[in-house]
C-alpha cells in the first residue's frame, strides 16, 4: 500500500509576536522536521475508513473526528469528488504533545489523497484546503524546514541548516494547545533576526540560545515535569541547547549530529518517550 510519512514538527524557537482580533496568536517560529514520524497507508476503497495502530493508536481510538478524516472530507468537498479511501494510521508520535502529530497526519492525508484521487493539486492548493483545519498543517505539507509567521500560514524560507542531531523527549503528559496559549502572561516578543545560513550546529545553538519559546513558561506552570525534562536534557553530554517545542510538553535537545543525540538518549530516565536522529531530509 502507498504510504505517506508524517514527521514530527519541532519549533526551534517560537515568539508570540501579537494577537489577532479573533484571539489567534501571531507567531514567528523556525520549524524543522524529524526524527520521529507517524505513517499513513492509503488504498482505493468504496467508502472512507481509518484504522489505527502503533504505540499511540489506542490513545486516539475514541477520537470521534480524527484529523485524517477531517482532512479527507475537506479535500473531497473542495474539489467535488466522493471521499473514498481505506487508510491505516500508524501512530508513533505522542498525542497533544507540541510536535504537530495530528497536523502531520492531516498533511500526509492531503498529500496521499491528492495522489490516490489523481487530483494533481500540489502544495499551494492543498495548503488552502489545509489552513482552516489547523495552524500547523500548512508547514507539515512540505515537511521541510520553514519559518512560520502569521498564525502559521505564512511560510518563509529557513536559514540553510547545518548537519545536526535532535533528541525529542516527552514525559507522557498530554497538554492541549488552547490551554497553553490561554495561560500565557506578559506582552509580545519581536520576530527573530536570523542569518542566511548556519555553518555548524554549535553556531546554530548559540544563535538559538538568544531566542525563546514564549509558550515554555505557561506550559511549565500547567505541567511542571517539563522543567525536569529540560534539566535532564541540559545535563546530557553533547547537548548544545534544550528547549520545549510548540505548546509542549515535548522538549528537544540539539546535538552536533544524529549519533551524539542517539547516545545521549540512552542516558535519560526510563519511562519518558524519546526519539533521536538527524533532521528529516537533512544530513545525519
Ligand atoms: C503552537 C504551534 O504548535 C506552533 O507550531 C501551533 O501554532 C499550534 O498549531 P495547531 O495545534 O495546529 O493549532 P490549532 O489546532 O490551529 O489551534 C488550537 C488552538 O490554539 C490556539 N492558537 C493556535 C495557533 C495560533 N497561531 N494561535 C492560537 O492562539 C487557539 O486557541 C486555537 O484554538
Ligand atoms: N491523527 C491525530 N493525531 C493526533 N491528535 C489528533 C489526531 N486527530 C485528532 N486529534 C486531536 O487533536 C489534538 C491535538 O493533537 P496533536 O497531537 O496534533 O497536538 P500537538 O502535538 O500539541 O500539536 P501542535 O504542535 O500542532 O500544537 C489531540 O488531543 C486529539 O484530540
């Protein structure tokens, strides 16, 4: 069966730059992808169905409105075709964890159905269908490093990224995105100034250290174990930077390469979900 990968989105920094009249927040964020991914298999069928498996499949079994099905129905309605496909989602990313799992799955569904239904819409038109379904879906469509602005729908080129390693760690507590935005206090942070390229991971970490994730303080208030995860990451050999991704609770450590991230992963306390490797589509 043709399969689409749905890699985790990691926000290397996230500045909340303002707030729209409808309550949505304006962001400036650098999103990268990897090293963990869900997978969505798609086959022709007479109706629309979704089966779940993988370590976090059970966590979504009671979800009445999986984002994959919502994306499929939205695409079918937008182009006026019947929504028909048999899909199997292998859920390896923790749910409600700040690494855009649901958005990556929805994006994988849009890419896979564009192919299965022979629509040939491509990224631009798919992004229009995607935007109302979730702020993170447009960036997940390409799954390429990108600078996100607006409420997530404005995608600008990312600086050229060096070889580096990422270690993702989640303490097993689901954190709903709206609650974290609601708990945020204080004003806004201006957009970052980024270079055109980072020659190495250490230089990238130095620049990122001057930036922040504005959702980290409110997320720690709601879920204090995030502070323990960050402290554990910072204590690992070779960790160049540790920060929370998105609205949490997943945090990432930045390393010189995939091998350094993978060896450090073995030193973390057991019981926390972790995945280590290089950037999706990048050098290891
Ligand atoms: C924090 C990020 O993960 C950064 O990549 C995303 O902006 C969140 O993306 P997402 O999970 O796809 O978010 P959505 O499903 O669109 O929105 C969930 C809720 O988060 C809040 N929200 C989300 C995105 C945004 N730019 N401003 C917001 O205030 C809103 O309360 C919204 O109702
Ligand atoms: N395929 C899916 N995978 C995960 N969550 C889904 C899915 N479909 C629907 N949902 C719902 O969406 C909510 C948010 O899930 P998701 O895992 O995308 O959050 P997140 O990782 O915090 O995302 P983000 O980083 O975009 O804020 C879940 O609590 C769940 O109820």
